[in-house]
């Protein structure tokens, strides 16, 4: 008789435990569903990608310009008469 009551109490405890687990699964499904529908983060990522591409373009342009300027100044340094003629 006592063993039956203990089993019934344990069964009731298990049902309550699974009830909380089911509630947790439902909350998790709702959270994932809302996360998948939310597009505000995607917009921020897109802006970040655009900014990084602009940064890469600026770096590439500055590097090319720096190389061209270096070649020009090196040419003037190698041939000072050419620089004097330009004055």
C-alpha cells in the first residue's frame, strides 16, 4: 500500500516535471519562431557589409595612389633635371 502511494506520488511528480518540460519546449519554439521572423539584425549586417566593402575600396585606392606617387617622386629623385625643367 505504501509502495503504491510512493509510486503515485512519483508519477505525479514526473507529470509535473514533463509539464514544465513541455512548457519550456513551447517557449523555445516561440522564441525560435520570433527570431526567424525578425529581420532587424539582417539590416544591420547588410550595412556592416557595405561599410566593409567601402573600406576595402578606399584601401585599394589609397594603395594604388601611394604606389603612383612613390613612382613619380622616385623618378624626380633619379633625374633632378626633369624636376628643374618643370619649374
